[in-house]
């Protein structure tokens, strides 16, 4: 796991609680900066699609419009119904180190469409990746739900992960989603699209 670099002269500053907070603030700012750079690159790659989208609506599925991005603010459901919304929200969650939530939610959506003869292998993969106590992308659910989900995954049906998925959805809806709507990522994207539309 990569460590954080502190210049030598700053190490002496990080003694008390206030100094520790100062260090955490610096780390948080670095994370925000990195996310900002990632988003800027994403936006740059989207600009040609956005501008061509204003002229032609034939390939609308790969383009973003200001209307679509405004709809994302109506509900998390509308945000996740959009492929572009999923991508932008995922980038935001990466910046908060909680992308396992959307990855689990998407894995559950895919799982519900799985053919019955593939349910067992997919259930096992989802359980190992997101649910078990030492999972690489462990989701934030309580012990009882983890145990109940484990039992359901042993005898998989299309609804085996429904309760855990609902819990993770509520967590995103109450926690990450409101922050996303106030984030520079979302506001800058919306502003850029509105500027392009008004040209």
C-alpha cells in the first residue's frame, strides 16, 4: 500500500491533536487534488462528445447533456440509471475510497439478470469479493446481515443479495450522494455542459 510523503521539516509539526488534524487536512487536500485531475482528464475526453451532441442527437447514448446531468440531482436512482452518471459517481466514490459500494450495487444488478445455471458461481464471486469478513472490497454491513447474506449465497436465488444491496444503496443515498451533488466534480461538469449548450 502506498504511503504518504511528508517533507522532513513537517514531521516536527505533527505532534499534538491540532497538528495531527493539520496532517489529515493536507492528505485530504492531496486526495481532492488527485480526484480533480482525474475528473479534468475525464471531462477533456468528454468535451468532443458533448459538443458533437449539441449538433447531432443521433449518437446521444455516448453523450452527456446538461438536462441529463441536472436529472442526476433528482435522485440517486436517476443518477445510477445513467451509464455516464455511474462513471462520474464511481470516480467521486474512488476519491472517497468507497467505490466498493457502487461496484457491489452494480454486481447485484448484473446478478439479478443471471441465468439460473450460472447463479452459484456468480453468488460465490460476489460473496468473496464484497461480503465475507476478509473480502478485498468489503461492503459496510453489520454482522447479522453479513451472516444472513452468507447463508443465502450458499443456496443462491435471484434475490440472495437484495437485502445487502438495499442497505448499501441507502448508505450511498444518505451519505455519498448528497456530498457528490455539492462536489466540484458534479458542479464543474454541470457548469461546463450548460456553458456549451448556451453557445
